[in-house]
C-alpha cells in the first residue's frame, strides 16, 4: 500500500465517485449497470479492508492445460492433483508465501483449501497463488467457481496449451471481458515440451497475434513446461515482480471501477446545465392560470367591483336594484376567503358553506386540464431532449409528482389570494354621501312643495315660495338635486368602471403570483431537482473515469 | 412416395427460409438459428440424399481444433491430402476426398451447394477442396472439416453445416479434450437425431492409455451413446510428412473399409442418419412454429396495447365533446356576443319561461358573430384533441416500453412516444371539415323547410354555432353554477334551432352532426394509431406460418412413416465393428518403422487388392445388436459397376 499511494488514493476517490454516481442512477440508468457499479464499489471496500500485504494471483485456463501442474511447479511441491483424467480440479486451492495466512481474505474468497509455504523464495513474500478449476469442461459447476474467483482476484495468469490456445471459449468467454486488464495479466503457453522449438516460437507468435486481435496486445506471453521445468523460473520472476510492486490489487480494482463507470456512461448525454427554461415556465404558468380560472375570477372581480361601486355611488333611487343581483364572487365562493380587512357591512364577509369547505366553485374544464397536460408534457420534452430514456422518464415522473393534488393546490391558491375586493374604493363613500345629500335636498324641496296643503289645512301661513326665473325655489331644489344625483351617478360610473378594471388587473397579478408559487412547488422544483440529480450523476461519473 | 416426401420437405425448406422472428423474445434467437440450420441441412443434405440414395456415403471427420483430424485423414489415406499444423486452427476450408469413380457425385452442386468447388488448397471458408483419391473405396467419401471450437467463427459455422450434412460422423477428440463441453454438445445432438457415429480418441499418451479411454467410454454411456464404436489412437511421433504410423490408424481404416465394402451396411447407415435428420427436422419445426406463434402473440399484445391507448383517447374526447366541457370561457363569451346580451343569458334560469321562448323566436341576432362562436368552439376542440392524441401516444409508448419486445421497437422509433408531426395540422383540418359539415347540414335542412327568411335572419353561421353548442351540452352532466350559465346557453341555442326547424328536425340534425364528429375524430386518431400498427406490420411476421408448419410437419411425418414401411427390411440400428477391434491393439511405432511398413499396408488394403463383388443381400441385413462378421482380410470393395448394379435392383423408396 505504502509503496504506491497514487494508485490506491486514486482508487479511493474513483470508487467513491462511482458509488455516488450509482446512487444517483438508481431507477434511472440500466438496472444491470447500476447493480454492477454497486457490486464493484462493495468489492473495492471489501478488498481494501483486507491485508494489503498480500497479492492474490490465480492460474486460470482450460481443462488439462496444466494449471495444477504449473501451480505445483511454482510451489515446488505436489500440492495440487494433476491428472490425465479431465477435469481434475474441482475447487480452488491456495498457496501462501510469507509469515501469515490471510485467513479473512481467503474466507472472503471462499477458498477453504490453503497452504502456508514453508520456505519463502526471494520476492514471493505476500503471494497468494490460486489453482482454479477449468471453465470449458462438461462439469458446468466448475465454471461458476471460476467466474466467481476471476472477479475477485488481484491478478490472473491465463494458462493455455498448444492444442487449446485458440479456443473460442477462452476469447469470447473471458479475455474479451478483460481487455482493460491486459497490462496486469500474464498468458502462459504451457506444455512447450510438446512442440519442436521452431513450432513453439511460431505458436507463441500466433498466440500473441490472437491476443492482439482480441484487444489484449499488452498482455505478456510466456512459454513454460511444467513437465521439464522450462520457463518456470522466468514466470516465477515475473510473478515476483508483480507481488513486489504491491499495486496489483489496487490496479485491478481501478480497472473494475473504470469498466463499471464506462458501462454507466455508455450513451450518456453529458450536458449538465439542464433547467426548465423561462419560456416553458411561463407557458406552464399560463396554462395553470387558465386552469385555475384566473380570467374567470378577474371577470368576477371586475363585475363585483362594478356592481358594488354602482350600488354605492349610483343614483340612490335606482342603485339599490344592484343589490338584488347575485354577487359573481360569492357565486364562486371566493369573496369570503379573501383575507377580509374591513368587510363592508352586509356585502361580504359571511363565509358560505362551500367556502368553509375550502373549495371555490370554480370549475376546471377539460380544455384547461388538457392545456395543463400539454404544457407539462412540452416542458418535459423540452428539458429532456437527448436524455437517456430512463432519465427522461424520471423527469416526466417528477413533472407529474403532484398530478393528483395539483387541482386542489391551484384552488387553494385562488381561494387564499387577497383579491382586493373586501373594501369599497375610498372615494365611493364620499360620492355616496354626496348622493344622499342630494337626495335629502331633493326630499326637502319636495317637502317644501308639498307643504302648501298641509299648512293650509292646519291654518298655518304657507312657507314662503321664493321664485327664481319664475320657478319656485323648492322645485329648483327638488329637480336640481334629482338631476344632479342622476348625472353624478352617470359621471361616477366611468370612475367605477376604471376602479373595476384596476381591481381586476390587480387581482390577476396577485392570482398569477400565487399560481407561480404552485407551479414552483408542484412542477418546477421537482423537475429541476431531478435535473440537478442528473447533473450530479454526470459530474460524479466524470470523477470516476480517468 | 419419395417424390411426395421430397416435395413436402422442399416446401418445408422454403418456409424455413422465410422465417422471420424480429421481436427479441426468449424463443427467438434459438428458433432463428434453428430455422436457418434446418433449411441449410435440408438443402445441403436431406433433399439431395433423398433424391440419390445410392450416392457415396459421406463420412465427415469433425471435432475440436488440434485433435488431429487432418493428420488422421492423411494417415488413413497414407498421403497428405489436407494440411495439418501446429498453428490453431490449421484447416479453414473443408477437404473432400473420394474415389475418382465417384467424382460425378461431388463436382456439381448437388450437395453443399453453398460451397465453391476447388482443386487447389484453400483457406476460404466457402471453398470445398476436391481431392480424388484412388485408394479410397468407391462409395465412400471422407471430408476433413474445420474445427468446431476455435476463435475462427467461420470454422465453427462451416463445421456445423458439414456435420449436419454427413451420413456418418467420424468425431475426433483427443486425450486432452475428451471432456470439453463443446464437443459434447455436438455428440448429444448426434445422439438426439440418431446419426451414425464413430468416435476417435486421438493422441492418447501411454500414461493415459489405461484411464482416458475408459473414462470417455463412461461419458458416452452416460449420454446414451453406449453403442458408438470408439477408436483409440495412441500418441505417436508423426513422420516428416506429418503422417501417423500405419498401425495407429489401421483399425479405423479397416472399419471404414468394411463399411465401404458392404453395400447394405452403407445403405443402412445412409437411411438411419437420413431418417434421424428428418425426424429431428419435424420436431424442431414445431419449436420454430411455436417461436413464430410467440411472435404473433407478442405483436398482437403490442397492437392491442396501442389500440387500447387510442380507444381510451376516443372515449375521453367523445365524453368531453358532449358533457359541456367545451361550453366555457371563450365559447360562451362569443355566444353571448352573438345573441346580443351576455347579462341576459347569465341571469337566465335553466327553466325558461314560455314568454322568453316566444321572445327568442323573434331574437335579433348578429350574423357575423356566429363565425366567432365557431372559431372559439373549434379552438377548444383543438386543445382537447391535441392533448388526447399526445396522451394516447404517450400511453401507448409507455405500454410498449414495459414490454421487452416493445421496448426494442420503441428505441428504434422514439418518435412514437408523441403525436406525429402532422397531427396538429390534421386535427385542425378535421375540425374545420366537421364545422363545414355542420353548416352544410343546417343549410340543407333550411332549404327543405320554407324557413329561408328566418335562417337568413339568424345566419347559417349562427345556426351552425347553435347546433354545435347544442351538441356540446347534449348529455347534460353539468353541475352547480355551470347549469345556470351553460345550461341556459344550450337552452337558448336549442330554442333558437327549434323555432326554425322544429324539434324533431333538430334532434336528427344534432345526431347527424354528432355522428360525423365522432367518425372524424375516430379517423384522426386511427391515423395516429396507424403509426404503431405500421411498425408492427413492418416486422413482417407471418401469422399463418405456424399453421403451415404444423401441416407440413404432419405431412412429412406421415410420408416418412410410409417410406419406413417400404424399406423396413433394410432398416435397423447400424452395426458396429466387433468389440475386439475397438481396443487399443496397435503397437506404438517409431516414425522410421511406420514409414517403412506404411506402403505395404496401403498396397495390401486399399489399392491393389482387386475387390470381389459380393452381391448385396438385402433381406439378410443386420438386425439390431448383431455384429457383421467381417475382418480386414475379408474386406471386399464393390467396383463402380457392381455398385450401379446393386443400386438398380437394390432399393426402392
Ligand atoms: N507434456 C506436458 N504435459 C503436461 C504439462 N503440464 C501438464 N501436463 C499434463 O497435462 C495433464 C493435465 O494437467 P493438469 O495440471 O491437471 O491440468 P489442469 O486441468 O489445467 O489443472 C496432466 O497429465 C499433466 O501431466 C507440460 O508442461 N508438458
Ligand atoms: N505427436 C503427434 N502429433 C499429432 C498427432 N496428431 C496430430 N498431431 C499434431 O497436432 C497438430 C494438429 O493436428 P491437425 O491434424 O492439424 O489437427 P486438426 O485441427 O484436428 O485438423 C499438428 O501439429 C499435428 O502434427 C499425433 O498422434 N501425434
Ligand atoms: Mg487442475
Ligand atoms: Mg485440420
């Protein structure tokens, strides 16, 4: 470990990054790839938790190529059984060079048969050599053991022989998966004694070319004979060099991490700065506003304001008729829930039953619902262009995360928004006073005019009838005040209309702000959170890769 | 009879060549390979063999790379006809060795038509090197095949093809390879289809001689191949030319010579393998048919999923169109404008008084505003249809995505997940056309009645609009405050229409307009759905093929049985050499020794001995379990003439 901090520290950061990336990718990227990434990070943790002083190298190969014989040759004793009968080796066996037996490590690898070597030749201290079963015989159980261990060991020596060195089972079944590990793998052409020297070098060259064609040009090729010992020393020296570097475990795991990360990164769109665009958001808010009935409410506000204004400021003789009209806001169960400041007496402020239940009487039509669905879909399409299907699906699901409560949230937003209709406009009261004054004046005039028979009946002297332009003053008073009130009513109605429009605009703005908040919590935030997750995934993956 | 069988089999071959299993179902990969292999076997072997039962017996020497097949063939012939070597694999083109008298059987494309005949050594996987060899008996051909297990894919393919076309397998393995999985896959297959088979255990070193042959025998027994003759060839030093000492192969050579000499035996071999191949073809055809059925059902499910998604869309739209959904906002505003006073209808109750009805009859309407109502109604419909189409596409795509077969299709056609590019335009056109229909309806109806003056007053556009509104709220379904507004609106529209056309006519008009809308929406959605069905259609799955397969398989089976009856006298399990010949008796020769006595043996056994013609004894041919009483010395080879003679009166099918 201490000899090579770069590899092991690199391994630590990359494995952590891979685990992070896999965590983000759960349920989004291909299940198998995520599982593989998690498996690899677990493997890294486990392997690093064990002795860093030991390097596990396995002899792997076809049945009868001489793995057990080579194992014995390297051990210098007949530990493994080798035989002409095939297949012979059924379970892996370990030989350990050094002071201690790495029990935990071998337990983890599930290798019960282990031997601690008595003598330790120079350079082999720390080597754990494994003799594996075959992968190509009719005993398929052997293949399972090989596959399991091949994934766990630190280094591999592939043993082939003159008859089997070109077998497809080796290349398609194993080597093609180990391209990335070529630099830390050895390939041994055993049974060299069976070939004439010229044939041997021809076969070795051919083996090299086959390896190169399979993408393993970097693998070192040796020739040995377990029978006569040729090439065994060279092989042992090469193994010793691998053991001495103490980097084999970390290098192998690093390759594992890299391969798993590459799997996750396959056909990945690396664009990270994905956010819902302003145009999409605006379109969504517009659709939501329409669905929430903002226009309808604004119309009601306009109409209600106008009705109330006219009722208040109109000519009192007719304006009371306005009270008979249903208040459009009340009809929507809206007014009561506006945070009433000083509700005009008798006008609003008495919550209806529907309003108490917290629902407006606004009806969301299918058209509006359809507009919302379309806006949501377009927003997702827009933001997940080029995204892998799994991630695009996650974005879509995020956009629909509040699907079932959206209508209620929108309604709540509308019902709790202050529509600004709870109080009459200030000048309305003044006009109202003026109107009543005028009406009083008219009444006085009328009373004056009507006083003549009364005075006469009671024998009182009649009230003086001043005239102006030949018309009695009370007539002036009565007629003038009535006409004045009527005219004022007409005049003021323009103002009322302006107030109504103003209040409708203000209500629209307030409603839209409330709906924007709903859009944020129900759609934009979930979608952006998912996009953020994607960005983190891509970033973590980039850190896991060289 | 044979003609009938031939015809049925070539029909079957044609069908097999047309098998297409495009959906990635669990059964698909294997069945496609099976179909290709069966078609190839029928063309390469079964059909030509049926046509020419008297053609020479083709023994294919097959097995693992490096087992020594080429060396063995050369050694059997005592002459290098095919290259052997240390580089694996050496043999890449098959080499066919036959007696020159048999040349006419092989130089045309009767069997293995896919291979180009050549006289020179070749490495091309599609070449077949022809080697006439006088020392080989007439009526027997040896084929040195490429290996079954090396990295060279072409070798593995051609080796399978050749073994499928063999009358007899000489399956070569070695002491190093005898428990490899891949050769055993082939042997198991051979057992399954009752190929006549001999196994050669080659390159057995002295230390293995006691153990390995017995172990191999055990493995053969376990796999139902107990009857198979096993030849053990010791590992010897080859001559400079790469030939094995003669003693090592003499046993095998005499077995072959015996077989070649006995025409009945040969024919029995031919018939057994042929019948096995046909029987297996029948069985495998059923599996292929099942795989096609699986494809059909998977495609049906996918089609049904997509259809369900669009049916749901049509259902939603039809509800929305009639439940008053469209009678809101813009449509109502325009309608109110049209009938003059919005306040009036807003306060209008659902129950309209008789007086108001009268009043409506005289209603003054603004004809130009009718168009506005239609536009508003149209844009509402447009929104609904656009959403319905998109949602249906999404639902259908989701269903496909949940299905492995569908997922593949969806990956190839990602555009399916949304409505087609032309959908928006198409739906606008649909709505426009429907509105034109409605106006036509109204105009036509108006012509019949003499109400032209009143129609002119309301305007065709306005009446069309009224009819649309009437339809949109026809089933009611409105609740609460909506009834007051929309309900009132429809009543107004209804009264307007009834005042002009009368109420039965209005009902008919509405029904016609509604039907037309439904039909147009159906058509619109159907053309969207067609994108999915087109993808499925392009898969080109032949739904009727499974039935044809079952029929053909049954027919072939019947004809095969009939033929079996007529040839019953000649049938039976092919006999094997006597047991003593199967043991390792040959001494291990040195290279020099073997080179010396090599010629002698060849001269004595294969070349110079003039074959005596032993007439074939058809009736007395081997019954199961007996062994022919032949030794190498007694071996007789038929001349070409005698072979012809024998075939003329010999066998009829
Ligand atoms: N000639 C020769 N035979 C060998 C050599 N190595 C192993 N063998 C033989 O090959 C056979 C199988 O060897 P074994 O070690 O059991 O192979 P494994 O299945 O790969 O473990 C045994 O009979 C060995 O004696 C070698 O280098 N030369
Ligand atoms: N010593 C010895 N070598 C053999 C024997 N049979 C085959 N060989 C060698 O094995 C190698 C492969 O033989 P070859 O006939 O090309 O095998 P094929 O791939 O099965 O056709 C060649 O180098 C042969 O010389 C044998 O019985 N003894
Ligand atoms: Mg072993
Ligand atoms: Mg060969």
